[in-house]
C-alpha cells in the first residue's frame, strides 16, 4: 500500500488556527490563509476539522495584532474558547498554523499542551511570509511528546489560493 493510501485510509483530523482581517501581504481577507489550506486537506483526506479560536479575538488591524501576539507569547497567556476534542479515534493529526514571530500563535500552545499525543502521527502545515516553518517543528515536538512528527508543509500566505497542487503532492508523501 502506498503512503497515499495509508494516509487517506486513516481516521484523521485537521487542527488549525487562522485569522481573517488585515493580513501581512494581502490586505483585508474574509478567510485566513491557514484555513484555506486546512479546507484543502480536509477535502482531500476526508479529515474532520477543528479550529482553535482565541477567547480574546486579535485586533483586525495588523500592526495591533502583531503586538498582541508577541505579548501573549511572552506571557504564555492565550485562553481559547473550546478545548480540543478527544483524539483517541484519530491516527493522523494534521496541525496547521500561521507563523507568528517565528513560532505558533500562543492559542495553539494552549490547545495542544493539554492533549496526549502518544503514538499519534502529526503532519504539520504552516503558512508564512518568509520564515518557512520557523521554529514550529521544534515547538511541536516539545509540546506533543510521544508523537511522530513528519516533514512539514510550508505555503506562502499570499499564495494559498493557487497552492492546492502543492497540498495534493504533500498529502501523497
Ligand atoms: C502576529 C503576526 C506575526 C507574524 N509573524 C511572522 C513571522 O515571524 N514570519 C513570517 O514569515 N510571517 C509572519 N506573519 C505572517 C503570517 O504568518 C502569514 O500572513 C500567515 O499566512 C497568516 O495566516 P492566517 O491568515 O491563517 O492567520 C505574521 C503575521 C502575524 C499576524
């Protein structure tokens, strides 16, 4: 069986964070870049989806948002509206995040740190505007102890709408 069939046959979920509003490269958007990729993955793999929502929404304005993000990361203070579902029935966990100051938004840390990832397979995908994966793989390995973290996918935020082929090829790996 190819990896493609392997991954498609396994029960999977896409856990992601994404923010609409004023974006780094593309102005105001109705749907965040990472959400576009999360939807491609769900459509291609039949995965369930779970969006991590901040209890305190970030400002719509980009410059204010980046300050809020840095403060939340430095204080490790970012409550979320809803905890992750029980992952026991999922074998493959897709984790999607934008790069915020080279790491994940603190809300992703809040969401992931409560969960037992032992024996899970994590497939990481990241949208960014130049940093690639940044330090997110190391961050994930630290938080999601016991999981096997496979090679991550990086997509430029400004190019998500033309990146479906890249997602298709990565899913087959
Ligand atoms: C608070 C904040 C911090 C960011 N920091 C980085 C960064 O360190 N490196 C980078 O390449 N892009 C950075 N970006 C750009 C985002 O990673 C990029 O626009 C991403 O696609 C946003 O995803 P989203 O629309 O799903 O939220 C930052 C954006 C924001 C809002």
